[in-house]
C-alpha cells in the first residue's frame, strides 16, 4: 500500500480556511481515499490539552513556540505519521508554516530557532500540499469581529496579523510548488473550484 498524502490549510485568523476543511476531506473521500482530518495545535489528547493552554493562557513567546512544537511532536507520532503509513490522507488545519507566520512573523522569534525545532521534530517531513488562504488585513479583521468569542491570538492587534500575513506570503514565495496562495475574498464556489483543481493535481 502506498503512503498517503499530507495536506495543510493555512492563513491568518479570519481568512476563512476552516470553511474549506470539510470540502477538501469530502472531495478526497468521494474519490475513495481514507481521510483523517485534524488540527494544530491539537489532534491528540495531549495536543488538545496544550491547545487550551496556548489559546487561553498568557505565556512568553518562547514558551508558546516550545509548546507548539511539543504538540506537533505528539501529533506526528500519535496521528499523522501512522495514518500516512497505512495509506490514509491527512488534512490538517495548520502545521509548521503557522509557526513561521505567528511565532516568527507575529512574535518576532528568529526563523533560525524555529528551523532548528522543525529539523529536530520533523526530520525532513512536511506537507505535500499547502493551501494558503489569503485576505487583506481589514477583511480578516471584519471576519474575526463577527466570529465567536476571541481567543488569545484572535485578540492581537491588526499590526500583528499584518506581520503574520506577510510571513505567510514570504513562505509561499520561497516554496511556490508546495504552498498555493488562494484569494480568499472570492466566493466559496470559486475557491472550491480552484481547490478541486489543485487536489486533482496531487491525487
């Protein structure tokens, strides 16, 4: 049995990526794939516990980064790698690109420190395809304001999210074959048509 593929969805809070998570999974299942849907931080019992701390407990930026990678290590060992090994496709709401966007771009932690953790935890492993949902800061802010009660990240200033967005786009420019930028201002139907095309290339 051939290994499965790993697909991640990324974007600033308010970009709308979570809206399309189910579409990606359903598209793959309709073509006979076993699909595991997960999220970061989270995905395992320990990861979900760490998620609650990360989203709601004040902490230093370095602590935040280390907990993110602790949750990621558990996620890889407990869910992602076993699922891929049995031939399932894994679809995750965020992965390591988010650490470069939020902890490096947003918090200002050096990219080299994040890269060192990435190398240690992932050992060269990464997504086969990343869908980056991109919107201007004012659109994302309006969507966040209309959403549920905000967590610790969602309460950050607009300048924080501008840095996060810029970091995401810089990652996309560096890895255009893997990270596909989607203009998330468009209608759901338009976006999902483009997503289907990208999934077809991978499948």
